[in-house]
């Protein structure tokens, strides 16, 4: 059994990035439910994100989504974030909500639209320059709905050309993270539908391109930890978008639907010694809190990742390897299950106390009165909302 001091040390190194859009009003295709006190500006989103870090000690950065988080001075925004005790993290591009992108963005058959999309992606890198961000995250809604609608191979050529232009603009310490999604909104073909397609493009581009695994972007029953293990082995796992799904891309709190899957994924991360920031794997949340309060939901998600990570760190690697080598099927499974069934909440409470934090982040947040204060203060203006 790993020594608890080593487990705590590993947990202290873990960093979980928050999504700015999770603090605004969000919903489904059918309805966006408004809540009082949600941010009206990107600065208020940053301030809310800082509260999550204040009570968890594990979420020191917030990702931006452009143009949802567009502002006039990104260097000033980075300075504001620093004053709040966090940093601006990944910059997420948006080439899926403009009317011009009805038939795609960088894979669109119209060269004018492709140029427009490329200009936006390059703008995002300029924002990275101003904020000091390392990662540009790309997700494309590009694809087709009907057989014959467009040339599948030609779309891949256009995609590769656009990615190459973006890659060439990256600075020495910057990276491109390419996400994939099985379907939606393109229902016949999606131009980046799986980890293999993403990996092929990243490999062709070079070492500064890596794959993002969104845990909600897979068909039912897909073995996500296998994908994670293969990408780690290839040195091409750039990061995660952590969330939960019951049916499709549900964007629920991570660990809500299948905490055992989250544990299995993090076991592969721990197995590859890829937990610490130096390993280059970005642990990001990508969630839409439709009916639950935003800040407590983000705190809970961070805690869920921490709990799954703690259990993964408690796996007796020596005993597991011995059982595997001996062909002891039940014994090997029992080693994993012993760790998974361990109640790690007391360990994490002790860790937080060691860091000078309250052992119960959610309760501490509610006692702080921050939620009630922003409801009173954020009167007037336009609340941030999905797509805004």
C-alpha cells in the first residue's frame, strides 16, 4: 500500500482548470434557466472561479471561451485574475456559432469562410500571447448531415491545411489541443469524430499538438481509459475535459454518472506518472450547470476529481503487478477494487487542513456568504449565458 505521505504529496501537485462558461446561465437546446447572481462580465466569471480555488486549493486557473469572454484588454484581465489569486488558462476558440459556419469552419467548401475561421483561431493565439496562456483548445462542429453533401476526403484536406496554419503561429511554449466528438451537430460525418482522427492530425503537425479527451464525447460503453492509456503511451494526451454523460454530451458534473470510470481513467494517469503539471496533461472541467448553483457545483466537481485521484493513488502497484504477472485475474481486480472502495474523504479533509483550508469546501463556501452577496450586488446588466 502506498505511504499516505506520498499520496498527499501527489494530490498537492494536482491542478484542475475551471471553465468560465460554467459560471453563466446554461441549459439545453430547449431552455436556458436563469439564476440570480450569475456573472455579467468576464471579470465576474474570474472572481467566481477564484472562489472555487479559495476553498479547494486545487483550481488555480480558469479557461476562457472566445468570443463569449471577449474583452478590450486581455493583459489587464490576466492581471485582474492574478489579483484574485488565479491565472488565465486555456483559450477556447469558437467557430461553430456564426451563421457563416452552417456548412463548417476550417473544413467549409467556401474559401471565404475558411479564411474567416482561420482569422479567429489566430486571434485566439494573440489572446494567449497577452494572457500568458499555454494552450489553445480547438473543437470543430464541422461535418455533414447527408451522404453526398460534401467530399469527405477534401474536408480532411481543408482541416489539415487550417490546422497547419494555426500550428505555425504557435509560440515556443504554446500548444494546440485538438478535441474530438462522436456526433452533434453533424449527424452523418463529423470531421474530427474520434481520438484516432485527432491523433493523426496532431502527429502530422508536430510535438506541440496533442489530443483532448472529453469524457462526454463517446458512444455508450466505450473504454475511455484504454484511449487515455494509448495516448499517454504515445505522449499525445494533452488534457481532459471532465464531465459526465448518461446519454450523449450531457456536460454534467464529473463523477456524477460513473465515478468508477473516473477512477479507472485516473488510474491510467497515475500509472503513467502524469499527474503533476510537469507531465503536460491539462485537467480541465467542461460542464454546464443547468439547474444546480454554479460555484458549489464547480467545487463539487473539483472534489470528485480529487477523490477519484486519491483512490487511484492508493492502488498497491506492487501487488497489482504481481497478480497480473501471475495471471491472477481475481486477485488483480481485487487490488483495484480495494483502492476504489476506500473512503478517501478523511484523507482529503486532512490534506486540506494541512494546506490551511477548511476540510469541507462546500460548507465553507456557503458559510462565506459570497453567494448571497453576489445575488445582491449583481443587479442590472445582462447575465452571461450559454452562447453569449
